[in-house]
C-alpha cells in the first residue's frame, strides 16, 4: 500500500517536506482556482523542496486549459523532479462547480486525454481548437525546458463506469473514491473494459483512492467533539457532489445518504434561494459549515470514512489492498495537517511497512 498527502495552498509546501521525511510515498496538489492556489506553482515549489516523494496533480482539470498547455505544465514539473512526477486528471467537481459550471463531458475528457498522452509520449498528435486542427508536437527539446525522457504516468480520475473505463484506455492508474467510486473490484473491471477497447495492457496498472480518514484515539467515539471538527468538511464535499448531481440531472442519491437526504434537499433549496450555489464549495476541505454540521451523523461518518483506531484502520486498508487498491490519499483538516500527517505515519504507515 502506498500513502499520500494532499496540498492546495502555497503555504502548505512544508507539509510535503514533512510527509517525505516521515515516510509518505506521494503528494497530490489539487486544482481549484476559485478557492485554492495554482496547482502548477504548488508542484514546482514542492519539486524544489523535496528529493524523494512522488509529486503530481490530484487532480488537474483539463477544461481549465488547452490540452497542450496541461501537457507542457506537467512536463515542466518533470524537469524539476525527474522520474518522480505523475499527472492526475479529472472532469472537475469543485473546480468547475465553484465557477458555476458543470464537470466535463466524458467525450470531451477523452479527447483531452488522447492529446495529452500523445504529447507526453513524444508523439505528434492532431489538436483542434476554435475549429482549427493541426498536427503538433513539442519542439526545441534540446533546450531542456521540459522533460519527456523520464516517463510521466497518467492517473485518470473516475467515480463512474465510463470515466473508470477511460483510466484503463488512456491511463497508467485510476483515481477513484470510497464509497463514491463503488467497489474496487468493480472499478478495476471497468478499467479493464476500457483497456480492451483501446488495446492497451493492464500490466502494472494501479488504483488509488481519495479517502476520508478518521484515526480515533483511545476512548473516542464517532460522537466525540474532535471527530466532527476533523472529518466534517471532507464528508460534506461528498454530500455536495451527490447533491449537485441530483440538482443537475436528477440522479437518485445512494442508499447510504437516505437518512439525511430529504432534510438536506430542503435545507439547500432554502439556502440557495438567497445565495449562489457556488458558495457551498468554499468550505471544501477547509472548514465545516456550521449550518451543515447536523448532517454529519455517526451513520454518515461510517458510510463515508475509513475510521477507527489504528488496528482497525490497518485491517480496513489490508482488505482494500486485497481487492486491488494500490494506494490512498487523504486531505487533512487545515488546522491539523501537520499533526495528522505525523500521527497517521506513526500509527498506521509504519505498521504496514
């Protein structure tokens, strides 16, 4: 099992340095320009301050830039951190919805993946923008302005079958979520179908998951005050995702939120009547909105979290590993990032090494 940490702000680079020191394998920088720092600036700084830990976007959103620009950005980072750079790509949940937009369509996402993968492989690809098509490739590589010599693995974010299929068709790894992405075995099956469609091998294919992680201390329960403060914001990101899909396309909620669903829909209808729905996303992985705290019940925590004392978490992770999960990443609460990073390393990572 590989373990990762996430950053999103320019003042969090020291967290990557600490994570490298205490045994984490990789770091994600996430891409939400309305509420966080620029993802490529974050990765450049992380590359400069570290020497071992793998670094990459988790995830970048191709809709925010032309595909060749995204390819250039990660290849530039790869020149700073050769051989330990990867590119995570996704359709955009927080990033686009915080702009009042919806995530990319799967067909558009696939078109970006084709161009980015080809360019990073050093190939000439067909690129279309504004109705104009041209065959393009990176030029002047002798200058060393980017690094294509060291392979850059592409990790494709996918919670649904079609996106998970794209991971197999164009990626070296799948990034999914628990429980939003379904069972790991099912996600892998979807990736295999995508690989079969494009004739790609699944050898060395990896599966990563963004998880909500709750390390309980001795004597704590899911109703302890610290628990709500630590995990509430992360859980509400998932509730917001489910609600946004429901609002945009009428997709029914999963069974594990039925206990709060009617009350939450009524709450959002009242709240969004007097403010932009984009404001719901400003609390993502930062703080728990006080008005939403009542929805984070012990039942909801159990549904959305890998939770328990250290021994219980190890058991849960080993079970997921047996299903095919390669690694996990979590986003620590802003006020306890450094403490939680160290606690988890001591309590869990060292036990699994």
